[in-house]
C-alpha cells in the first residue's frame, strides 16, 4: 500500500498541520453539521410508518467515509448536541417536538445507529473501501445494517413487539436505501479519481 493508504478524503486537501489544520477541521465539522441538518429535512413520508425516508442516512454514511472515524464522530455528536439543545436539525423535529423529547421518540434508535455507522464508515474508508464502487457499496450496506438494528430494536421496545415493526421501520425504506447506496458508491470513488490520489 502507498503512504496515503490510510487517508480519507478530508485529509488530502488543505492544511496538513498546525493552527491552519485545526481551523480546517472546525470548518469541516460545522459544514458537516449543516449538511446533516439539511439532508434530514429532505424527506418523503411513508404511509403507515412513524419514520420517513430522508437523505439523512446518505449524509451520515458519506460524512463518515469522507471524514474518517474521529472527525466523523465529532461531527455527528456535534449535530446531535445541537439537536439536543432544541434546534430543528432532525428529520421530523418541530417547534413543539425537539431536543431530548424528540430524540427519545421513534427515531431514537436510528440516531444511535447513525453514530455507530459513522464510525464504521470512517474505519472502512481508512482501509480504502471508499476507493472502489464495490468497496463503497459494501461499506454502505454494512452501515445501513448498523443503523437499522438499533432502530428496529428501539421501535419494538417503544411501541411493542406485537406491532408491525419491520413494516414500520424497514421494508418501506429498502428501495430508497438501495438508491442512496448506489449514489454513494458512485460519488465517493469518483471523487477520489478526480482528486487523483490513488491508494494502491
């Protein structure tokens, strides 16, 4: 492997050390929070389900891969802190339902999954999975699984296992997730090619 084999996209441009690097990292975290907030609001309601389809998962997984595990985790936790303070940055948060109350609702488990998936995508990106379409697709698939497991467990505990949990929290989103997976699998490897920084 080359010397750049452990780098993620955010690390191959701009300052590489000192105060300038810290300022770049702060700017990228703030940008990531803004992207997460905006993507969460791009949503399509699913009839009969308490959870809507949004671009939030695409943003979460892409930021994890582009930022790496440490900065990705910092970004997702900053976004959650902003939401916890009552700002309208979550998928279905409103003026009346926000902050901790919202986070403990139907999407609470998915938020936990977001954190786990962000770290996973960052780790896989450091290993070069984001450099190829197949690798990025596999990383996205694993990330989606990691988001759905706590999400579905949370829904089951919240509403009861006698409810149609899979019909509420999984099956309506499969097609959308496949499309987002395909998009990310194309965009990140293409970005690496445009940068011209091969890892092999």
